[in-house]
């Protein structure tokens, strides 16, 4: 298989795409669609263009699961157009979130083969890819994206599926949480479908929010004096932000109860999820996992996050198991996928269109598992 392989990192917040071997994605699309057009905003557009009013848009993926397959296929086609690649001549490596429903994976490869007519496809779990991007095949990935938080332990290239943790919260929930602050304290309350206002809130989150340096105090008790700072929003409105209070936004990753979510499952912080992932692995590999903890996802990029995670886990893990945390560059999942798709042994394990026609979409499960699980006899 010597055709150029396209890598599609399907995230709840954005789709990142490029070719195997690329160091960064060539195309980035918001995972949004509208009734008028499923065109998404990506990096190449100017800030003025980004802030233009748009029709009401919905997410193509909800917590990592595709909610509108027609819109998903339209976005894939647009990505191929921008890459100037022909789908029928492009093997595809595509990501999915760990613990994704099997039927969702089958539907994904079915659409790729039937509607894009790709010659071959492979599905990989996004949780392992930041480790490959960091040059390692053993460690723990702590990833918080737009709508999914997950901790994924991998030892010698194999995921310990029994210890994977995943909860449905992420950057969107943090943006909503910040919106409550801005509404209650500053009177800034954009309409529910105001794209300009939504992006303004995201700008505040990305530029002003940071992690509290010490997690010993209960949530809600601030450690630094309140400092007012004037900030001009992208839509021109000026607000006076309480910088100390803005720390509570990132703090919600450690105390999800602050988000007031309606999930039935217990709301665990990312540090607790990581602790459980390491603890539920064999004692003989816990030290190796904790020694290489990789942060990934846009919501793990707050200033101070690496130090805070390391502090929390060192306090929770047994004394001989000390946490060592590194922060991965943005788009780490795509970068890891680019590396994997360049490996000849992996390319040999792609599911071909002939195999799809002979065996159906369910054949992908055997192909996918071979990348991330040891043989049963091992």
C-alpha cells in the first residue's frame, strides 16, 4: 500500500487532518454543522471572519460519538477537498475515543468505504496517540478535549482497557461555567446561539484562566488576592475581570461538581481518574506508567496544569510510585496518528475495501484490536 495515507483525528471540538508523516495537521475544522452548510471555521481564516454571525450550528460529535452522520461525511469530503486528495486513492487512519460503541466504529468504516470509496481504513483509539507523539509507548495519557475527559494507560504499545477511565465533560463545559461568571459578575450574557459571544467567552478562557497552584484548599477558596483586570472582548465589549476568581474555571477539572452537570455517574476529577487508571494496572507496571504521564487536549493547556497534576498525583500514589508529568504539544493526537500511519507494519493491518466487501463492517474490530491489545495467548 504505497498510496498517500490521510490521517483524520475526529474530535468533539474539531477535526484535524493531514497526511501520514506530517508534523502538524494541514486542515483544522470545528466539528459543527448548520442547516445551510456544514462548512466549519478553521485556523486559516482571519479573526474578523471567525467572528462573523453564523446560522445556528450544532456539534457533529456529542461526547465523542457521531450524532449526525450525513454532516460527518460532508465534513470528511470537505477535508479531502482542502487536502487536494482523492478519497478513492487515499487510505485513511481515523481516530475514535476509547470505549466508543462498536456500532459507531462499524458505521464509521461503512461510510468511509461506501460514500468516500476509500481503498483502506484503520481505526485507532485517540487516547494512545499523544504517547506516540511524545516518543514513547509506555505511560498514561490524561486528555481533556471539548467534551470528553479520559485517562488511558498504555504499556509496551498495548492499552490496559480495564483501567481506561472516561467521563463526559470537557472544554465546552468549562466555557459554559465561565459564561455563568461573566453573566453573574459582569452582566455579559450573549444569546444562546450567538457565535460571536461564544467565541468571546472562549477567548477569555484561553487567555486569562489558569490553574490554582495549590490544590490543598477546598474548591471555592481562592489563594491569591483578587485582582481586577480590564479585558476587551473580541466583539469590542470591555469587562473588568477578577483574575483570582477566573482560577475557578480550570479548578473545575479537579472538582467537576462545580460544573453542575446532570450526569448520573460519579463526577471525578481528572487527577482521581488518573490515580485509578494507574492503581488498577498491575503493580509491576505502575511505576512505569506514573513516570511518564502525558497531558493532551486543549483543556489541559492552562498555565500551571502540569505542576498541579504532578502535585496531586504525587500525594495520592504510593511513595515508590512518583508521578512525572510532561505536557504534549497541541494536536498531539494527530501527530501520534501521523507517526502510526507511517509505520509499514501498521499499514499492513489496514482493512481493505475488498475485506469490507467480503466480510462487512464488523471486520474492522479484529483489525483495530490488533493495534492496541496483545494476542489472547500473550
